[in-house]
């Protein structure tokens, strides 16, 4: 578990299902996610069980808790790929930055990665700003990287090198 000034980042629990379903079923929260909004609780349960069962050797993914309620997730769901999502009720409060400022050192300390990667929809200006504040730099762009429903989405690829390493990939 990691504590910040306002947040608690902890391992996922099955008791998080209702709170996380509120995130993953919300159209605004899922607008730039890699799947469509969850329409059934079972979809969120499957996702949550994946978080719960993830190996600590390859994953450092945390539920973001604020005032006793799960408001999203942040971390590396697989080796070196960072991601985050919060319920829209908690946007524009600095929570994503606060969570990632705590998660990033944890990941570099615990996982054998030389850099962190992020794949962001270029329309997701808020996430790009958060990652930019944290030192991520754009390393490429690609059109039509995945199909979300009936819409092709593009990607901006970003990287953050391990502190003290050469930023050249």
C-alpha cells in the first residue's frame, strides 16, 4: 500500500467491484480507454479479478482510494506499461498526478524495467498533460492502432526512462 497526502493506493479487492464498476461503466471515464464502457457488472468483475490475480513480479497496479472509496486505478497492469483512470467526479483535482507521483518510484524500485511506456489517444489532452508533468516524452505516433466499437483510434506513444539512465531508447 502507498499513502499520499489525499489518496491511498492499494491492492485491488473484490469489495471494490461496485465502485470500480461506476468508473468502468461511465462513458466519459471510458472515452479514451481501450475498451467500451462496461455494460454488465460481470465485465468489471473480470477486469477486477485480473487485477487481483496479477503477479507482483510483472504488475504494479493499484486501486486509487479517496476518503474510503475506490475512485479508479493507477499503475502498471503489465510490465512497464503505465495507465490510469478515475471516475469523472474526481477529475481536475490533481488526483491522477498525485497517484502517479507515488506509483512511478514504486514501479522503478520493484520492477526490472528501464523505462515506463504509455499509449494515449491524442485527443486525451488531460492525460497527456498529466504524463508531461511527470516527465514522459513523446516518442511516436501512429494512426488507427485499435478499433473501439466502430471507431478507429490513434495513439501517442510516450516514455519515461528510469531515473539515472540514458533517455535514449
